[in-house]
C-alpha cells in the first residue's frame, strides 16, 4: 500500500501543528506508523491522498450515521450557501433544530446550541454548579467529557490512548473539585455523597461509555445514579455527545428509560459539521443567560450551515426509523462470533473489539487489553482496507451504508489476522 503522499504531508504538518495533527488520537502515536491523510469520503469508505480506499468504522467519531456526503445534507448546505455562512444573529433554522431535539428527548424542554461537545459539557456543568451552589462533581474513570479542565481527571479518549492520566496545565484546585470513581459501580457513588454531604453539584456520566471503548451500563447503574442524585439534591448530567441520536432517536436515555436533569449533545445533531448543545427542563435552563445569572455565549453558536446539516439528518432519521434497526443489525452481524481472545462490546451501532479474555465493564478491565497486539491488528486491518480507530480505547461505528460486502470483508480480515497470529 503506497502511503508516500500521506508521509510527505505528515512531515510538513509536524513542523506546523503540534504532533502534526489537530486532535491527538489522529497522530497514530499508540499504534505507530503514519496517519493517513484523507482526500474524500464516499458512502461508508474513506479514500486517502494516495488513492487507498478503506471501509470506514470511525465515521468522524460517530456523527456520520448516514455515511459520507448524504444527499440531503449536501442539498441543505447548498441552500445555506445561497444566503450566507454566519450572521451572529438568530435564524429560523436554530429554532427548528431546537424543536427537533426537544420533541425527541423526553428530559429536554429547552436547549442551548453551542459549537463543540467540550463546550456543551463545560456549560452544563456550570449550570449544575450555578443552580446548586455546590462545587464538586462526580465523574467516572475512562469517561471523557471534552478537554474541560476539571473533567480531565482520569479521562478516556486521547488521554487513555496516550497513557496520560491527567493533563498538565490544569490547576490543582480545579482537579480537586472532581471525584473520579469506577464506572458501573454504585457503592462508591453513594459513599462519595456520604463523605461530602451537600457539596456535590453534579454526577456526569456517558450513559454508554465510548471513550474507553464501548462499554454499556450494567443493569441498574443509570437508574441508581438517578436515585442517588434525586436523594442528595445533585443534578444528573448525561453526556450524550456520542450516543445522542446514534443509539436511538431520543438518545441513550430513551433506550434505557432514565431521565437526566441535563444532557450534552453533539456529533449526529450536526450531520458532520461542528455543533453541539446542552439542555434540560425549562426550570433548569431558565438559569442560563440572558434569562438567568449563569453566563455562556458563542459567536458561532447556531451557525446556519451546521444547523442546516443537523436538521437534514435528524429529519431523515425521524422519517425513516427503520434505519436504526438496519444499523443495529449490521453491527450485530459484524460483531457476532468473535475470534478467541477477543471480547466484543456492542450497543446498537457502537462496538469495540477488546483484545482481552475477560469481560470489559469499566476502565480497569479495559486496561487489561493487549495493546501491543492491538497495534498489529490495527495495521493488519489498515493493510486490508479497513479503517478502525487508531486506539484500543475508542468505539467504532456503523453507518446506514455499511452492507453485507463490507461486513464480510471485515470479518474475513479479522479472522485472517488471528489465524496468522496463531501460526506466527
């Protein structure tokens, strides 16, 4: 496989951009080798600058539920280009996107549009602190809520991939406001509330973890968090930046029947463009400026291009609910009968192949994976035209355009890797 142009571009980029990339995991640091520079996307495929074609299981880290360049999104963007790309003033499309989100998510009565998942989580956390008058937050080891200073304690995603426990540059006093606990365990949460009575503002959680690999909640975990927050006067924040409209039209909270106080959204609601949102009940959101005293603002919030792309995707998903059944079935076919020595976790169209013999239910069990073997698997798959996330600790995603041929090719490549490992 020729990668000459990617190598040349990466060499140029490393002189200009930290690590040569604009988001750390893209650098291939945990797997080695040269990151592929993408020329274009085509359905469920990526094509790099050297002309190599890959089945794409990243999907821009989740938002491309309809694949690359879906026609309704392209048409929506063309319409916006006729009127302007940014105004810094309200537009009708912002109202329409808010209506779509609120109609789909039972816990949300009002929503504020922002520009990134980090901004959504950061703003929601500020709302929780402002409402409760408390400073402490509970989060879970391996869950990633963006690069918010206080939430980078034992976070997942790139920090897990690069082996960074916490980030330099975060004042100790910020980190001290965060209590990091094991995912899928309720007893430590209850103990934290007892140790810090009247001090915990928020429990923040990915309802289905995706940033230490795909890890579903154990039965009763989300329900238990809901009960503990209600009992102790804290707000429950679901970070659905990854799961919102990906696992179900109303998000993971619809799938599991648990209503948080605040929800952060991203990815799918932008149809591949940068946008996010946070929302909750009308009472909770009334605290946000200009209605209330909790300040948050953004020049490009509600950008007409991003809003239009998101509207196109959400309306298409609402009109075609069978898409969720299709992508779930496709993902089930991909992950069925894994090779020996592999644990597969799947929720809907999210999945991870964990290279470990034991069940993966939290960050500690995820870290039992053989990351050296994953490096070999990643490059084997890449050489066979299959683009997995360049990290053991990230979820993969299926789009509506992945079909039987792609699943067969992927399963055969997986099988051949493990057969080759056994022979070797």
